[in-house]
């Protein structure tokens, strides 16, 4: 018998992701999103206007993805480990690639003329912040044993910490 759409849970749960790989994916999701958020917030209105901010976000995503895959596979590469570990690292790092997709599109639209620079940059930053705030729900989707209240609270805390990280990065490095 088919389950009606109204009776399905709010988050689709995956039974095929073991806890270690779920944590690896969540790590990639948060790390990529926080770095994209810092790149978006740290760019100038001129860079948003002329499209350089799009390249900054894309460069941040690609370099972070490659660094993450390298970091998670260097041990198996040095010891002649299984090809499977490298393929897991590549797959588990894909949330980094998705972290910059929507902010880059928003910044590209802004560079093309709509919305105005400050709105486009703010919207791209808001996308990153909402993405971090949703991390608890992402983990809940990967691991069915996380209560909804805990998942939401974790997202709120993660968003607050992400803002702190961005402020520290911009204060100390710019």
C-alpha cells in the first residue's frame, strides 16, 4: 500500500550512511559553508558588482573541496590503502561543492544587474547562514536517531558559531 505524502516524515532518512561517513559529510557541509560565508561577507561591493566575487566563491569551493579530499585520503594514499577510501572521501566532500552553488548564482545575478550589490551580497550571505542553521536537520536525515529538537538547537548554535568564525576571520585576516 502506498504511503500518502501527508504521512511521510519531514526529513528523508538514509539507512545506508554509517555514522563515520555521516560525520564526514556533515563536516564537509559545515566547513565548506562557513568558508563560503566568509568569502561572501569579506568581499567588496565592487567585487560583487564586477563579478570577481563569483570567482572568489567558486575558487573557495574548489580549493576547499580538493584540500578536504586530500586531508581525508592522504593516509590511505601513503599506506597503499584501498581505492574505496578515496572514493568515499570524494563522495563525502560533495557538500563542499554544493555550499557555494546558490551564493555564486546570487552573486552572478547581482553582477548582471539585479539585485543591487548590497542586497545580492546580503542574500548570498543569508543563504550561507541558513545553510549552517540547517545542519542539524541534515545530520538528522543521515542518522535517524537524532531528535528533531536537538537537530534544530544544534543548527541555531552552529549558525551562531559560524558568525563568530566569520567575524574572527575577517577581523584577523583582512
